[in-house]
C-alpha cells in the first residue's frame, strides 16, 4: 500500500531568537574560520562562485551573500523515487519518514549468536525490513564481512536492489563508485537518462568534524550532483570530542559544515535535492564511547531539525541505540529517540530499526521490535482530528447518560482511524498470556522475523536484470581492488 504521509513538528527545543543567534554564529564561522575541503576541483569551483580560498591550506571561507545565493536554489520539496512508485517519498519540511539500519559489522541472529555479518545477512535483513510497514526507505543495514572490503559499496547496491523495491539510501567509495551505481540503476530503469530524471537511490556524504570535508567524500558529492542524485549532506559530530561540548556550539559547527556542502552541491548543479543531515551523538564521558541512545543525542537531533527548517531544508536525524541485546534498555532508548524525533518534525528518522551497540550490531529481532515502536510513535505524532464529526455531539446526545457506544455506527466508522493496532505488543492479562505460551516481546519478535523470512517475497528484479547488475557490481569491485594495488 502507498506510504502514509505523517506531518508533525509540535515539539520545539529552540526559540526564534535562539535560531537567529545560531544562524549568525554559523555565518561568522563560515566567513571567518571556513571549512577545509580536500579536493582541488571543489576549491576552484567555490572560488569561481565568490568564496575566499586558501589553496595552500585548502580552506574555504564563504561570505553570507554567496551562501544565501547558493541555498536559494536548494529545493524544499522534491520526490525520492522508488522502483515501485507506491513507495515514492514526497519530501517537504513537514512530512516524516523512516530509514532502515546502516553499516553494522556484526549481527545478532535469530539463534541468539553475535557474529560477523555476511552477504546473506544483508539479503535477509533487507527482505525483513521490506516487510515492515513503518519503514519507508532502505539502507544497507550491514557491511558483509565475507566479501572484499574495497569496493564493497557496489555489492551492497546490487544486493539491496534485488531485495526491495523501495528507494535506496546508498553510500559511495569515491567518484567512480557513483558512476558505477548510476550505471547499475540505469540497467534497472532502462537508461542513465532515466536515472537522472527519476533516481531510485540517494547518496549520503559524511562530513568530518571539526570543519573538514575529505576529498573522497567531496568527489562523491560533486559527481552525484552532476547526475541530480539526491544528497544527504551529513555531519557526524561528537560534542566534547570533535565539536564543542555545549549542544548550541555543536549546532553551529555542524551547521557550518553541512551548509558548506549543500552550497557546493548547488554550485555544481543548481536545484540538486539536498537534505540537511546528522548522525551526531554525544561522547559518553565515562566510557568515551559514542552514545546514540543518550537523551542529549535526541535533544541535539530535535534542535537540529529546527535549524534545518530555518533554512527551509528537509532534515535527517536519528541514530542507533547503545543496548547490546533486545532488552528494556533497547526499548526505552529507541522509544525516547523515535518519539522525540517524530514530535520535533525530523523529516527522515535514520537508523530507525535494528541498530544496536552504537551502530556496530544489527539485530533481526530488534528490527521487528523497532517497527512496533515506530508505529506507536508515528501514531502519537499524527495527533488527532478535531471537527464536527469527531466532536460527536450528536452521538453523545443520541446515546445519552448511561448508554453504550460499542455498537454505535460512529464507533464502527472511526475505531480503526483512532486506535493503533500493535502486532507483537501484549495486551492480555496474565492468565490469557500464559495460556498463549507466556512469550516475552523478544520471543514474539523472533517468531515474527522467522515468519517474515519464510513467507515475504519483495518485488524481485527480472532474472536477467538481477544477473546483469550482479555482474556489473562484481566487475566494478574487481576494478576497485586492482586500482588499490597499483
């Protein structure tokens, strides 16, 4: 069924004055400090568009008028296309969507074993996520450890594309990687021109804090923009380590880095769809580990949504959780994170299912549990409808004091719209629950995951197309490995 568009933005962390001050501070950083961009073609292009460029130190300073002009061409509304149009995502600064897990190196499998991720896990977890009704955009939830790591992104692309018809949130490994993915998408869609017109994948460009854009990432950004591939320009800040410990200071640093990247994309190809994105999270001062499940991390993402919307840009937030197994900690971390994101108007809740142990681990069971949590959070974010029919004064008069609403037509008409229906949440009393086996949520999630994997079949690619993109992916990976050896 088509994606159900939900709109929110009810929770505001920052005042209008706060946003103005963050904006002014960001302009000051861009104009006086600048960003280090380690890619010569980008330095030259930004100089030609009015930026001050120190070529020796590779520092770009962006005056306010240059930034304003570049951002003026970045669209706030666009479509992320899917192989099946029913999964198309209509983007604006109010709609809420979810993105799957990403890039774990290990899995917690359905037998309870923690082990290195395999290519088969990538296929199975993609199929599992494809069946989750609260997931809208697919990512490669694991990086298989049983394949060569150089050029692995091409293998991810072909494997994911064969197991979902949803839009694919992809990643690159250099300029040639983008070209290879465009060519594979061209085989699926019929031509590379069709890819430019309706790209079925996006590219995330991860920026380095503080204020650095690595050459390989900038090359990916510029090549993607040439093909009109939508871009998630993502800051991965860690307050207290790579950005100021204060969340306000982190908002300034990551915004300067992101806006610089978006401006560059617009200089390459005005109108390139860009999403202001973060995967930032605090550093736990006890363990020194990244903490995606911390309340401060959620607060940072909620505030960042407002900053992105200040520039009329759609926003991606959301992170993995810290728990190492599907337990109570995993539940509360995910629930607080997802609900905070949904209520604050985060447009893309990233890493929304299955990600544990600071994004190092993907869990089959947690995918199913997180889908349940997403359903509840999105239901809350949707709010309620208030109109003459839902106020139900006529119904109240008709039923009267001491009456019963259960059999009334009004109840029949509205109960499915009003109520949320969970799939694995227990609402039975003790005796009934025990008669059904006394299974906890993890056990119920395990059974549902097994059932999905045995029965769910996504819209597979035609055999000849699947074989062709496999061949292209393997060839591209071999070429990447050979280039590394030279």
